[in-house]
């Protein structure tokens, strides 16, 4: 079952709620009893590959500039 993250606007606490996708847009009450909450956008639900993807390639070290210092004399 998907897990959704919410933040309470009253006490600023963040909490998670497990619920079916069909109820993803339903409001959630704060564990502190407040009703003014907002659903947060999380990358886990969007990507899926974020944890397994390889890191981006690093530019070669050099003198800097737009081409790594190769064209600057």
C-alpha cells in the first residue's frame, strides 16, 4: 500500500499515512489533532529508480572555464 507524507500547517509536524491510491487525495488529520494539513510531493513515488541509478559523471579536473582549461593557454 502506498505511503503518503503530509505536513501540518498548525504545528509544522510531518507525518506519513498508508492508504490506497484511490484515497491519495483525501485529507489527513495531524496526529496532534489538527486538520489543516497539506500532502507533500515525494520523489520515492515518482522515480522508483532514484536509489539504484548511478551517480552523474564528473567533469574532468582541469583549469576550469567552459572546456576544462584545454583551450585556454
